[in-house]
């Protein structure tokens, strides 16, 4: 379900390109400055360009969906490794909004606060969402060896470059 939501933008782009191509074809066909064969040639050229743009947009949408599915599967695998961990979502906080790092990937500071008396480690899944709440990416970060009664920071980075107003949330966290 989340995977489909993450590609709404590219699908809307595809539809917009198709509409623009159809309008361009109609406007070209109505021109009085050319012969019928020139008009047909221009219309064919516009349709070809539109088809190419639609193909590129569809490829981008598929790639975005594939990247999200891969990241989600990888996060699931990492959490499957921890059978005896304790749910620690309430012990983990994200500090501030996500911001792009030098590679264009979104980054956010993760802070794990260990309430126990001995050192523990945390595995944290961070979701990156757009303004509408659609899942764009997810990643897993480990905060290792947090001393008892102390806090420790790590940085969660998206798996790929994300643009726009990206919100982050702790999807799940396990203390082990």
C-alpha cells in the first residue's frame, strides 16, 4: 500500500505530459500557416516527443517504486535478526527536520536514551514521508553501546536523494 503512494507524483507527471501532448497536437492541427502534410508531420513529432517523455516518466516512477520496495524489504530483514529485543520506540527521538546532506540524501539525527542500568544497543527504522504522508523511503540505523542511563546519537540517511518538504518518523525501534 505504501509503495503505491510513494509514486503518485511521477504518475501525475505522466498524466500531465499526456494532456500537454494532446493539446499540442490539437493546436498544431489548427494552424493555418502550414500545409496538411506539414501539420501532420508536426503532430507526429509532438506525439513522438510526448511518448518519449511518458516513457521516461514511467521509468522514473518504476525506479522510485523499486527503490522503496527494496529499502522496505531491507529494513524488514534487519529487524528479523533481532528475536529477543525489546520494543524501544518510546526511547528513541528524532532531532529536528530532515535536511539534505552533501550527497543530496536526507539526514536526521537519531537519539536513543537507555533507561536500563547496563549498556544496550538500538536498531531504529526511520521513515521519510512527503507532505501528504506518502512513504518516500525508509532506512535502518544502529545506535551501538549506549551506556546505562545515558543517551547517544546517530544519523539516519535516506537511501537516495529526496526533494521537497520531507518529514521523518521513527517507524520502530528495538533495544537489545
